C-alpha cells in the first residue's frame, strides 16, 4: 500500500498548506491597488511568517509600509531586501533613502548617496536625480539646524529690492531666493511692485507663478493680468486654487495613477514632473491640450528616459520639454 504524501510544508515548525503564501501575497496586491495599505500590510506580514520572502514580496511590503507611513518598519524591510541584492537595486535604494529622510536620518542619507556616487554605482540616467536628492536632504537638514538654534525669524526685507527695475536685473536664482524669503513676511507693503513684476512681459513664467502663489496664500484680493505661453488673462489669485488644487492637475494625476499602478518607479517620476510643471503653467494648467493625451504624454516622456519609445502627440511632448526647461529654476 502506497504511503500518502504530505500536501503541506513546514516553516520554522509551522504547518503551511499549499498556496497559503501565494494567496496572501495576491490579496495584499489587491489591497495595494485599492490604496488599502493597512490591510495589505497585514497580508504581507502574515505571508512573511511562512516564508523568508523573495524580492517581489519584500518590495511590495516595503512600498505598502511606506504608503501607510510606517517608516521604521519600511526601512527594516528595505534593508532586508537590499541584503539579497534585488534586480531593481537603484529603485529600492531610492525608496530606502526617501524613508530615511522621513525618519530624519539626514547624516545617514548623505553618507549613502555620497558613497554611491563616488563608487560609480548610480546609473548615468539616475545621477541627476540622486544629486538632487542629496541637495534636498542637505537643505532640509540645514533648515532644521537653524530652527533648532532658534535662528529662523520673520525676515525683514528691503522694499527697494522689489522695485521691478532692480528685481528684474537680478539673475533668476536671486529672484527665486528673494521670493522664497517672502514666505515668512507680510507682502502687502510691496504688492504693487509684485503685481508690476507679474505683468511685465520680461518676467520668467516660473517667477510669475511664485508671486501668484504668494498672493493666493496671503489672500491678496486683486486682479492681475497674466501673460504666459501666448495667452493673456486677467485673474484674481484669491478666487482660484493653488497649482495642485486645480481641476486638470487632479484629473491628470488620477489618470497616471490608474495607468501606472504596476510601475511605481515610473509613477513616482511622472507625479514629480506633473507637480513641478504645474507651478510653471500656473494658473493656466496645460493650456487647451486634451487632458488624457497630456497624461499619456507624461508617461511616454518619462519612459523615454528609460529607453522606451512610443508614438505620442509631438506638440504636447514639445510643450512638456519646454516646461521642463522652464522649471529648472526650482
């Protein structure tokens, strides 16, 4: 008489029936697709009770923990994942560094990025992104240090700096810095000068946007004539939303999220570009271009960076490239 084979395995003395891990991972994936990260994490955590975890499972779990803002746990899973040498090492490292920044481990982030760049481990197409991440990390840490020392105060500006002839004679980086300083100040004494700067045809589109955002945030209730991209409109900043609150931005953002649920790295970069460009186009958004075509072109625009080329609306792609150049002031 043949001996019956066991239809289960054991893991650390726990009986695991066939398909248990696969079922839990599948259920977790479905929860992630629906942005139900807490439920997803429960599935992944249970699955890891029955298996060591492969790259796929650990990547999903790390991303889901990050989205649920469980940063310490996400860091631990990333470290576990990095030890096995994942095929998408750089993408996992990006997530890990982002998590470390959330945990305020700025020295650790600085050390890792510097080491990766010096050892030539960052691909050329990712180098600029890692350098920006390093710069952002340093800026945040610098601001926190000043805050800790009690050095951050409401800055007193010199009104003559915002006289249009003087302001526009500065290089763009100095203009941006001066406007950023106004975030901590009352701009009402210089509203006429700022309005004149916005309405000057020589003013950079991004500079115009920064001033309009200031008007919106400080509730400057007045009409301003804005000229950008061969469009002229009279707008009142108080009566419109901020760049990421406008209708087309929300529609484009939702579309790319739907289309890129299985490609988180591409999605992250697309969302970053959309948010960055929305400031340059503000308050006009993406002009008269079709919203769905704009969303598809952003996806193609980013995929081209990875060597994937698809037919896209050339006019929209040209416009996105123009926005990318104009957004370099950020």
